C-alpha cells in the first residue's frame, strides 16, 4: 500500500517563475523536480532543499556553494546551474534538465558493460572532473548516481553539493561526508579529500562498470570501510575472466590505496584512460561480459551521508599494496590498547623467558589484567551499554539490530560474548539492539499537536514522514487532522507516517484595495488576520493613503493568524499632457493613450470634420496617469 501523500510542491510556482510539473527523485537532503521556467519557456530541473533543513546554515551554504561552483565551470559534461534562490521555506537550485537516466539505472538493468561502453562513459566524466580539478574544486561524491546519461547519449556529472575548494581541504577529526562504497582510504582515515579522492572514486566506478559489482561488499558500512583501508581493489579480470590486462592496470592505478601512487587528478587519469583504450583491440573493446556478473541492487552504501571515521590502534600503512588483512578483521572503531598493557607479541616473549627460567606462569598471566568480565548489558540503552563497556576497558565490535517482543525498542537484547563471560582486556563486544516488535500499530494521533504526535510516533518505533497542511473546522491549528497510514493500522518499525496538519478554520480574505489603509487594516484584523505594511509606497490610480495592493488576493482562503501585506498608494503619477489640438481624431487618441491617459471624444451632432478643436486638459499641463481627457471635434 502506498502511504505517501501527493507532493505539495507539484503544481506550484516557486518564486513567481518556476512551475513544478513532476517529482524526479527524492533524497535525504533535497528533492529534484521537473519544472518549467515560465519566463524563458524552457524545461529545467529544480533541486529543492527539504524545508526542515533550510534553517541549517551549513546546508544552505552547501546549496549556494554548489550553484557558484558549477556556474564557474561551464563545461559541456557538467550539469549546468542557471539560478539559485528562495521562496518562503524553500531553497532551490534551477539546473539543466537531462532527459535520460543515471549510470546506476544502467548498471541495475544491464549489469557489467562492454569495455567500450565503460570507457565511453568514463572519459566524459573524467573530462568534467578534470575541468573542476583544474578550476580548484574537488567533487567528493563521485558515484553512478551522479553520472547522468541523456537520451541523446550525452554524459554529464551532477550533484556538486559536496564540492570543496582544493585550497580549503582540511583534515577533519570526527566524520567525513560521502558515500561509503566510493570513499578513498585517506578520506576514511584522516578526512583528507583532494583531487586524488575523486580519482579513487572513478576507479571504483570503472570497476563497477566492468564487472557489474562493487569491489568491496559487506553486511554493514563498517565492513566496507575496513576493506577500503586494508584491501586493494581486485583486478576486474578476477570477476570477469578475459578482461584485458590494460584495464586491470588502469583500475589498479586509479584505486591505489596510497594516494601518492594515483594519478594526481582526473585530467591525468583521463590521459591514462585514453592510452589504455589505444592499447585495446576492437574485439577486446566490444567483448560482451557474462550476464552472471549482473545485476547488483543499491543499498545504504550508495547514499551520501555523514560517516564516522574509524579510530585505529595503528596508522594504516598506505604505502603497501600487498599487506594481508587479519583473518577476522574487527569492524571499526577499534579501541586503543590501554596504556601499560603488554602487547600479545611481547607477552609471548615474556612467557618464554619465564619458562626458560623455570618460573610458573599461570598465576602471573591471569593476574596481569589480560582478562575482563563482560558486564551484563541486557535492557540497557545503546548509549549506556557503550559507556559501561568503556568503563570496563572494552570496545564495541559491532551493533546488530533485531526484532524482539521481549525487549523494549532501543535496548540491548543480547551481547557476544554474553554478560559474565571472560574476554581479553582490550577486546570488543558485539551488542544486539532491539527494534521492538516486528509489527507495530500506528497510534491514533488526531487532534494531537504536531510535535507531540511526532514524539508519540517515535516511541512506538515509527518514523515521522511528510507534513502537509489543510483547513479544518474542528481541529485546532497546528494539530493533526489525519495520518497515512491511519491510526490502528499495522506497520513494520521505522515505517514513515505522513501527517496532515490543521491550518485552522478557513478565513475568506476580502478585497481591501482602494480603501483607506486604516480601514483596510481594521477589516482584516477583525477577521483574525495579521496585517503588515509594505516598506515602500507605490503610484496607483487610487488616492494617496489608500491600499494599492494586498499580498493575499480577494476571495482567497487564509488561516487565522496569516499575514496580509498591504501596499499603500501614493497616488497616481503626474504625467505631461501632449497638445493634440489640430490633429486628426484618431491620431490624437493614440497620442494621448500612449502618454498614459484615457480618451473620450466629444462629437457635435452635425459635423463633417475629423480635426480636434479642443481638449479638456490643455497641452503642456500635467495630469494624473489614467485620467480621462476629453477631445472635441470641430463643428459646422
């Protein structure tokens, strides 16, 4: 059952210019629509930030930075940005509309591509990134979702939302923005993202095009991050036998774990790509990959997000491309060994010496602090469990989440090792958190204030979804009219529930233009509306001090407390009156109308003349714009 509501922006006109026709795609931070620029009559894509994020200066700055950065590139393989602006709670980018699909769509449908097709896509991508790199920008989020393929075959790079100046790249300490499957090792380890991070991501994308699968897969983002750090991207020919060695070498060069061994930027990688293509035969370029290597579905690792960087006990040796990862690698973060505790290797040496000297080792080994009892964490929140493990000198190896009827949502339902078991003093524990019952009932939230309703929803294990507004005669303003799914329906935990929230009773807005300002204000306030005054007065046909315009039109329904902005008239403009005496009547009419006046013709009962004999306002005088001037035709 589709529980989403109709998108409230579809059909609206943003900024009195962009008419939104359809939703193209939705993400965690913004939604992209197909729209029409009503001024220039052209189709474009409108990227609209979710209103909930518009109050976050960092997200708004990201939008503005994307617009400015792409505007400076002006490259045929970069999705152009035409405009940036705001309309109430909506912050938007107006962008070039590319009719077609994404590279991710192609990979889902076809799986592995022929080498020629993969290189045909990679080269324009590298040309676009090369232009960005030479202009001083790093994309930081290259992935198949951001490669657009038009119906006409054009390839364009989109979504420069994470773009940064090369000069401003810093070493962040807590987290990194990006997409797990395409992060370079140095981004994960230190937060550094220069042009070579984009090169690494392009190498991963090339591997995916050649094989139909990502090089690093795992059950969790942490496992994928670990592989980026400790495992080389395998040669594509290992997955698709028969691929040329030149393509293996190209992928290896782009995805070297040591950034110093990669091409410096996308332009350099483009040169290597063209050299690799030149070394391939037509048969090698057009080899059809086995369909067994298609099709991989998207996952959480495909989404852009804020990713905590792992804390490692030892710096990763990025200079070695052949280091062997441990057989059972810990999922990051890995806790540093407590100061003063002997390393395992040193411990074995000490034990050997003690044995050689004939000294018993059992009591010494047990009492040296090597083992710790796992605390009982059942029923604790994840935060409490992490704190208790830390106090015991233990780390968290990983977090699983499972349904449970016995344990409250968000609490620990089991640990591995179990509570009371002994574990090495610097070891780590896997904790399993309850997701609550496998099916939950949507609470009845009608009449509840929105924030209170959201809190109740979270307590039951469901997620707040889209919020739309509607008038209501019986539900107070700001409270819930209905939900979708409705109260009492059963849903899986974390299902989004959409809200319709009351705007209160509708207030018909009267027409107050032409009324004196104070009278208009009193009329509107008497209906429960607020009144604001426009900062500048305007010339208008109505008398000075009267209302020239109102922001909410007459006959429109508004909610109590809505603000109507009134623009005050400073009277009509005074315009010079042209002299039309002696002119033909038609010429005189056109002359006066062009000057901003209305015209009335006074004709005698009997006259054969068409010549103007007189005018009600003499030529050379001034009169109010729109005034009716009478012209008289000469009689017998």
